[in-house]
C-alpha cells in the first residue's frame, strides 16, 4: 500500500456497526490502517474486543460500544457516546445485520419478518437519523449502509432479508437527496456472497447451496470481507466526493448476469 493510500482517512472518526466479525471487522481494520480512529458497535462484546485489539495494533484509538441496534434508544446512545468521546463523526458504516430464516415466503414466519426488518432496516433508519443530526452540526459527513446484491435483485429463499435490503436502498437514496446540499453523502455497498460467519451459518444448514451460490458469481468464487472494506473506504473518501445515493455492487459480477 502506498503512503497516500495509508493516510486516506488520517485523523477521521469512523463509526462502524456490526464491527465484531465479518465485513464490519475487516472495515474497522481497513479504516485503522488508513489512519482513522474508531467507534465500534455490536451486540457481541467478546468478538468486538478482538476487533478492538486488531484495530489498536494498526494504530487506531478505539471506543467499543455494546448495543442491540434494533433498539432506537440504544442507537441514540451509541451516537451520543461516540460524539462525547471523539467530538464528531466523519464516516458512519451502518452494517449490522442478520440473514434470518431461509424459507420461501409462504413458509416464512411473522417473528422472522419482525426480527429481520428490525435489525436490518429499522436500525439503519435509526442510525442515519442520529448520525445525520450530528453531521448537520459539522456541515459534512459520509454514510455507507450495507445493503446487498439482494437489495438490487430478488432472491427466492429469504423474502424478509430481500425486503430489508431493498428498504436500505430506499433509505439510502432518500437521505442522499435530502442532505446532499448540506455536505452529507449517503451511499450503500451491495456485497455479493462474502465468506463471513453469517454465510458460514447458512452453509452449515444448507451445504448443498455452496456450489449454486458460487455459480451465481461470474468471477467463480465468493468474496472476502476485505474486498468489501475497500469499497466502503472508497465511498467514504474524498475520491468519492461526487458520489451520493449510489448502491455500489461489489459482487464478482452477480448482478451483471
Ligand atoms: N456475508 C454476505 O454474504 C453478505 C452479503 C451481502 C450483505 N451482507 C450484509 O453485511 C452485513 C455484515 O454481515 P457479515 O456477513 O459480516 O456477517 P457477520 O455475522 O459476520 O456480522 C454481522 C454483525 O452484526 C452484529 N449484529 C447482529 N445483530 C445485531 C444487533 N441487533 N445489534 C448489534 N449488532 C448486531 C453481529 O453480532 C455481527 O457482529 C449484514 O448487514 C449483512 O446482511 C452480507
């Protein structure tokens, strides 16, 4: 990595949700390597502590916030604690999410609908609400929400998940339009299937899906969390200063088919 790439986010404050594992952890480490200081939030404090250690080794100052982000009150507290510690939020990565049950619509449960929408969609709304209030006081900020390729196209096996991720795209575009003139950019990253604990769980239940899933990616493999982290860092960087309201597919060609 060049010196300029290393310092892309020097001195910035990045708030990352779902930072305990997977894409959130990889993005935390990438921000730390790019010079940022971090507020990390997750419901899994033990794994988040491991992310903290890795980010501190890369030179970041790190605040860990244990929170269930399906609670709007806990989201509000997360943002307040971040501002109390660091004074500002330059980049916010709203990434916490779950896959929910794997079942076609007629077999899916109401409990699963409420849980998936609560964590994947309502929490993104709540995060943006409080992050944007802070960014308006700064006159600047960049937000990236984690959607999915399943926020761009349908999928037969997880209707609540697909609906939640299409909802994230809608929230992203709405906020981008509303706050573009006030210096706040809002984008989404749309990963293809990425090798993380979330996908490991699905594969353990349905090992027969692995080959089918890989076949949906023209590049011939699933992605790595680090590949998504690089897309997020770019969307938050000055290099993306004219990019807002966009869903960036980092997907090995999944939606190009
Ligand atoms: N892995 C993939 O193939 C893939 C593809 C597209 C999109 N995504 C999305 O990427 C995001 C990150 O997922 P991942 O693959 O890294 O999985 P992951 O399971 O490794 O990470 C998700 C994190 O969110 C946290 N989390 C879950 N519910 C929470 C809650 N209520 N409050 C606080 N934290 C909570 C988990 O503890 C975990 O650390 C999710 O939004 C997921 O939908 C993943």
